[in-house]
C-alpha cells in the first residue's frame, strides 16, 4: 500500500500542537532519557516505540476507565487507547526531529461492528514506515521495523476491514472530538468513529 501525506510540507510532521505537545517538559524529559542511551535516530525511534508499547498499558487491556488524548497526559497518567498511545509516540519522535504521522485502520470489533484503530508512521531513508504502539497481548505481537510491517493486525477486506493510506500531521478531527469529550472509556467506545 502506498502511504499518502495529507500535506506535502514535511515540517508539518515535526510540529508541536495541543495534542502532540512535544514542547511539554515531561515529553522533553522522557525523550532526553531515551535518547541518552541511543547511538542514532534509528535506535532512539526503536527505544521510544518500545517505551510506549511496553510501559504504557492500553487502557482496554488494563481495565483503566480514564481517557487520555494529549501526549503529555498519556505519559503522566500512564494509560491510553491506541490513539492516545500513538499521540505519545508521535510526540517523543518529533521531540528528536523524526518526522511522524498518524494513520488509521478500520478493524472488526468483538460486537459485530467496526472500530477505528490508530497507529503511526515514521520517516526514515526517504520513506514512511508504519508502527503500531498499541501494546502486545496474547495474539498481538507488534514490533518496530523499517524492513516490513510488524503491526498488531492485518486488515481483512472480507470482514470490511481496511488500511487507510492517509498520513495525518494532526489527529483526525472525529477521533480527537471523541477522545476529548468522553467522560470515560466505556463512553468513548460509543462515540469513536468506525471509519474515516
């Protein structure tokens, strides 16, 4: 699948904003700690990915009802769904000048419907590479890779699932609205979009 930038300006994928707030002191401190042990940008990107994937539980897996959406809040509270964890990873990567985009998949859920899954893409060697920081669990084994995707899920078109090719510099507005307005995770599941 060819990934498509929603904006041609690569600097948009390095920008800080209210959601991907890589100017926040906690994001900067976390990035500096991870960068201290990394020999280069690639090692840093892997370390940031593994940090978000492995140390911030996916709130559905852990049973945490809190909803986070801002990168610094995800790091401070140590919880988030896939979209929030993607925002945190994007902030950590952008803090070290690694262009990072948000991207999405439409996946079947356990209730016979569909949900929108969030992940990121990093730019290395002139190409975008998708990464899924959702968090591993039985049946999910996502890994950082620039040589072939190692995502949590591969969409099944027969089940109405799809990979969206768009690379967003900021969160999709429908996703962000759902995250910002949900009082808790059970309510969030009712308002998150099922498709773009």
